[in-house]
C-alpha cells in the first residue's frame, strides 16, 4: 500500500477561526452530510481546527493520490469530473486513512459513507473499533445551494475554498492562506450542478433510512447559519449528549 501523507492546510476563512478544548469520553466519528455547497468542507475544517480531529474528505484523499501518482490515483483521474468516488475506492481510502495515528482520538468524515454499500461496510467497522458515530446533517435549500456552488472558488496551491458572495478572499483572485491563484472547480459548472444535486438525493436517501434504522445519533443544523454559529450549536449538542467535556470556553 502506498501511503499518502495527510494534507495540512489552515482554514482559509481566517476571520472564522475558533478554538476549543474538548476532551472526548470515547472516540467519535463525526459524519457530515449535506448537499453539494451546503458547507460541509468549511464546517469540517473549522471543527478540525478547533479540536485537532482530522478532517477526512474522500474527494481530497483521491486528489492527493492523483497528485502522488499512486495506483489508485492513476486509475481514478476521470472520477472527479462531476462524479462521486466509487464505493470500493472510497472504502479503501477511508479504511487506510483512519488507521493513521492522528485518528485514534476522533475524526471527521466529510460526506462518507455516501452510499448504502459504503454504510453497510463502514458502520460494522466503527462498532468493532468502539468508535461512536455522530451524524451531522447540514440543511440548505437548493436555490441557495446553486448560488453557493456557482460562486465557489478554490486555491490551486493549498486547496482552501472561498465563496465570492459570502466568504470572499481578502485579495481578489488570491488565496488568504498561501497567496496562490483561485480557480473554479471543474464540477462547479452550471451544467454539472443539477446533476450533482440529483445524484446526491438519489444516493443518500437509502443511507438516511439505514442510519435511522441503526439508531445512530443524527443532528440537523441550518447550513445558512454563520460557521461560528454552527460550531457553537454542534459543541452544545456534544456537551448535552455527554460525549465530550469542555475544558475551557470557546474563544472567538
């Protein structure tokens, strides 16, 4: 197996930075769901920054494999053109990643498991490892979703994301974190957005039924809220559920 080092980049929207000191009472797998553009990536990176829990995205993992020219990467170059990572590859990517030492405490999964086959493979793994899954659903209406995607740009250097409407970079066309050029992702084109949303609905409906059947903790949040508000609400839910102990107050 070729090991691809975890990608380390700061949260691009520096004005949204938060800090916290949370001690988990048992390892957690925070599973983020939401339609494309609902803010999973931004929230996941913020939560990771505040807790030091790794933020794991199958799309990011696959991009790193492509860059590193691993066997998985070379076989998957065409996958990112508006399509999702196939189940077998996604399962392998995540299984390899969560075995890293930095995942032993807790970790954040960005949109995985995305399909029913992924769920039926992954949840038994969590049970065997005695990791508590917590599902977080970010709800956003489709018009707002489309607007976000059409205005989203990403850094060609470090991969940080911005939105030209609600989370713009400090300097037009340049990344706040590394100064590299900002570009539009190939799958954020108007003709692909409708297909991605439709595909998301088709794939995730059976997943939601499966998660409910297995009595997982499922918490819903309004994705239109400011990221700091989402973070505060999520932290309060963790505390109320006695999954973590807060050792000091969240600092703005």
